[in-house]
């Protein structure tokens, strides 16, 4: 046990910057949400207005969560819980994979295995670190809520809900890391499971049943399949129920124990799912920078496309269902007729538009991940060998940025096609089958800005490329999604490229805005090519 504690302290020292940034960032988001809700919805009439609006808009329920009555704390939990829970889950999955599968890939785990410690000691230490990190996260989130003026019992319950979701994904990521053969595949699969949890929670909430007063919504069964949905059921500010959180902790213990048992029986660097060997010789495209970038990114792109297809299918298939779920509530039907142009048909457009906006975020993330793959190639020494050939760094960068742009287009198009197919199979008349594909592709220019900005950071400050690349996406998402709630100035909200995407099919396509975003992306890509020619490779 002392050896496990020493390993946990060693891992914590390695993450002495990363973990505090995650914890404080999530805490600040919770505090900002609380302060904004207290300012904008401090009285009961304002709270009633936002809750009835949410009950009438399944897209709102999908993205945010379930209304659970009036009160500042209840509105804060409704507005911010789902997003903070996703961030806690991502923090946990990246932490676990970084100290398990990735350490095995780079040889650090083999060195630790040479000392007289149990084979699973490193994994046990990582599980301990993940649990402590989420405990601290729960405490800090609760403290942020209290600092914003929320009641202590409810704030403690809300912090516990966020921390319990994080602990669950600690165990889940540990199990996934034992199954898959590489850190990249484990990270992708674990992040995909986080996205699946968010989608299932969103689907269950969108299909939920509103109460007669339109201030409460009961989720449907898909929410029970999501750990984020279980945390939401704790209802810390209205009817506190610790059972869902205890269920998450028990499940996390089971998953962690299973991961430890598997680790004791497998070799270092091996996975239960074997890695397929490559061909002896490269194909036609394998001799070019573009072909190499495609080969490195195609598996990751496939994963993003699966997620985008699932999101698009949810948008298309659930669109008609959400209108049916609210049609039996007379007050809600009357409210929809007043608030949503086109009534029930317009409600489907609003729902699909919101989910295609999420697909635009997926597209930006896929592009950023493709760009940041260059950082791994450089840090692990493969880029140095590659650039020993008579090829310029600008061409290497350009090939990867091109594949990143293709990834953004393919992910967006996949979401739009899946939405069109789902809507067609549901029997809803929405014009041509491919009408939603342009609506999804309208978000590509914003995604291009993000991946081009990530390429500039990589070309000028490579050691900061990963935190700044993902940090810019997080900042753009917060400004675009929560900027109005936080009461931020319009000019600051407009810094997010997502604010300038055409919200089709609710809004018409804005060619000037799309061309402006594309021009900014092209300028940033050119700046990146200039910068990378004037710096040395770094380890």
C-alpha cells in the first residue's frame, strides 16, 4: 500500500498543472452559471418563464436537462449540471488513460514494473488519484455554488452529483483502457462513451413528460441508461435523493475492480482486443504527406462519424416523437402555438437545428484532434524522421490541416445525412431527403476557424498546442452557449465562431458570414505555415 500511495503522489505531481486547470475551470463555470441565474432569474416570475419555455422546447431539454421547479438552485442545476457533468467525465477519462495505456505505450509502465510492486499497483494508484480528483472537484463545485449564494445542502448535493459522474467514468475508463490496444483508441472510446451518456440523457429528457404546471418534466426511460441521467435524478435543490449517486459509486467500484483483475492477468502493452497489423508496404497514398495523415486519422475520423451519425439519427428520429410527447399536455400545446412559429412542425425544426449545432461542435473537435496529432508525432520523434526527407514543414502542416478540414466536412455531412434518414423513416414530410445535409454543413466554416487556430498554436508554441487547442474550443462553446445567460457583452459573445453559423433550417443560410469565417480560417492556416518554417522541432 505505501508503494501505491507513492505512485499516486508521483502521478499527481505529473498532473500538478492539468488537474487544477480542470477542477478550477469546472468550478468557475458552475459559479458563473449560479451568479448569472441569480441575476437574470432571481424572482419567481422570471424562473417560471424560463422553465415553461424549456418545457415547450425539447431541444432545450436535450441540451440543458430537466426543469425541476422554481428556486434559484433548481434553475442553476437545470441550466448547468449536464455540461459540468460532461466536463467531469472527460477529465476523468483523460486522466485514467494518460496514466495507464499511454504510459505503457511510451515505456514508463515497463520501468515501473521493474521495481518490486504488484502488477496492478500503477492502475490502483491511478484509480485512487481519479477518486481524489473527483472528490476535490465535488468540494470545489459545491463551494462555488455556496459562494454564489445557493443553500449549502443543495450546493453539496449538486457538487456530489458532478463528482459521482466523474468517479463513474474513472472506473469505466479504467476498464476500457484494459480492453483496447493503444492510448489513442482508449481515449477515443472513453470519450465516445461520455458522448453516448450525454446523448442518452438528452434523448430521455427530450422525450420527457411535462407536468401540468409546466415547471417540472419527468424524463423518459433512455435517461436511465446514462450515468449523467442518474446524477440528474438526485435533484439536490428540490427533493434530494442520494440513491442515484450511490448507484454510480457502486458501479464505479465494480468497474474499477474488474479493471484491476484484468490488469493482473495481461502483459504490459497488450490489450484484450488485439491490434491489427499493417501491410508490409505502403499503398499508393502512403508515400505522400496527405496519404500518411489520412492513414493516421482514418480510425479517429470513423469514431467521430459514428458519434455524429448517432446524433443525427437522434435528431431525425426523435423530432416527431417529441412533438407527440407534448401534444397531450393542453397548456404546453397552447404555449408552443404562441412561442414557436409553425406550431408542432416548427418545433421539429427547432429541435433538429439545435442538435445539428452540436454536430458542428463535433466537427470542430474532430478537426482539432487531427491537427493536434502532429504534436504527438513531433514529441515522440517520428516527425524528425519524416522531415529528414526533402519535404518542407509547411507541406507537412498543410497536409494535416487539409485532412482536418476534410474530417470536419465529413463529420458534419454524416450528421446531416443521418438526420435526414431518421426523419424520413419516421414518416415526417420534410422535403428532399438531403435537405438537412446543407443545414449541417453550414456549421463547417466555424469548425474550420477552430482547427486553423489550433494549427497556428502548434506552429508557434507546440508545447501549448494541446491545452490551448482544446481550450479555444471550450471557450468558444461557453461563449456561444452560455454567453447570453452570463450577460456577457455582445462583442465578447461574437468572438465565438459558433455565433456566426447559420442556424438552418430555422434561419436562412448567410453566405457572407460563411465566407467571412472561411477567409479567417484561410488566413490563420497561412500564418501557421509561415510560423512552422521558422521554428525548430521540439521534444
